[in-house]
C-alpha cells in the first residue's frame, strides 16, 4: 500500500474511532471485500486503541 494511501486510511479510522464511515467505504474502498475492511479496522484497533 502506498504511503499516502496508508496515511489516508489511518486518518479515516482516526475520525471514525477505528471504523470506516459508510461514505468512506462507498467512495474509497468499494473494491475491497467486507472481510478485508473488517480486517483493516481490527488491525487499527489492535495497534492504536
């Protein structure tokens, strides 16, 4: 994952308290399957919360 995309993901998760907003999923991560989105959210929570 490119650094700028990783930074964007972290900012979205910071704003959503560890969860992507529905808008973020629709607009930016529509290509990701739901289990991948959950995996990213869970990893963020493990590391930062």
